[in-house]
C-alpha cells in the first residue's frame, strides 16, 4: 500500500490529521507544521504495518514527538 501526502498552509490555522482504521488505535495529531510531511508519511507506513495500530512514542518520527496528539487506544476484550 502506498502513502502520499501533501500539506498546504491554510490561513494560519493549525493542521490536524487523523490515522484511523477498523480494529486499530486512532491517532489525532494537531498543530502540525508543514515541514512534517515526511514524518507523517513515515508514521503512516508504521501505522499501516502494525496489526493493532499501536505505535510507541519512541517509534514516532522526530518531527512528531513534540506535536500535540490524542490517542484512542484499541483494547482487547480479553
């Protein structure tokens, strides 16, 4: 699966992007600087490869480690 991303400046408003899929955790990144496009693609690739969507903060690309994030973690019913 290929990932393509194009960020544009949008009237001085913060960029927000979500990663979500069935049966995976959901990530919502906000206040993303436009220079983080390659970091978002790297994160997307990790997210796609993960069965659960759980990506540890240590695995985040450097440009996303300081970005505001909301996580809705997938939990098993065990």
